[in-house]
């Protein structure tokens, strides 16, 4: 029997050593708890510091929230990396534009991570998206993949209800070569978005894929 493909998520920033690695490792750790084997999260940079590990403070943030920075190596964003990705979450609107320059076909699957999280918050608050895992013998991984592959279109449908007061609220600040205080600001901007995405995944997980209490 074919094993269902996991949902493939790519996080993108500039150097791929500060912001997108934190998003990658924390999303992966959280999603593993929701649907084990259901997600494959990776990251890349538009001007990557290729093969560098993530920055030490970013690594500390990852550890604090239950992820691991081990084995990370920065990589350059390429059209090949984008191939087959179900969802791209960028750290800024500028990064979103750079993704689309490489592959315009990603238009409907690419969002800044903060705007995507707000859209999911709207969907959850309106309680209009009731996930149906199908019959009891349905494959939960297949159901999960089908749900997430259709999610970008549903999220985009409520974009007008999730607009920020200031466009800068779509972006995560770049802390590279800056003070620990700027890393804390990055954490303050990024963590709520990650929590919203993980909550939506939990609320809409296939029944048999839920983690027992």
C-alpha cells in the first residue's frame, strides 16, 4: 500500500540562520505531536549563509520551546527546493516576492507566516471549517495531507478579514548581527504565529491522528 506523502512546508528568510530555522524546527516539533509523520518542515534563505548552523540565540529559542537545532545547515532557496512544496511561509513580504520570482506557480501557496497565522485565527474564530476525517478506517495521514493541501485557498478566502493595521505587522524582524533584545523581538513576533498554526493543526487533525490526553 502506498504511504501518503507528508504535508511539505517550507519556511524562508534571508540568511537561513536566524528566523526561518526557528520556524522550521518549532513547527516540525509541534506538528510531530499533532499528526506523527504527517508533516515535513524545511527552510531555506534567499541569500543563504550556505552550510552555516543557526545562530546561537536562535538555537537557544528552539531549545526553549522544545525543538532541536541539531544538524541544521543553511541552504540557498532554489526552484528545485520549491518543487512539490505544499505551503511556503516567509518571514517578510519581501521574501514572499522573492519566492514568487523563482516560481510564480507558488502564488496561491505562499504567505508571510504572520499573515497566514492570522487567517487561521479567523477560520478558527468563525468555526466555519469543520474537518472531516472520513470513515473510521480512512487513512489519517492521507486525510491530513488532503486537508492541508486545500487549506491555502480557504485561508486566502478570509484574507480581507485578517489584514493588519500596519503592513509591517506581516514581517518578522531580522536580528542578524544585532543585540539580544532584537532576538527577543523576533521571538515575540514569531512565537504567536507558530502557536496559531499548531493550534489550527490540532483542532483539525484527523480523529485517529490526535495525540491522547
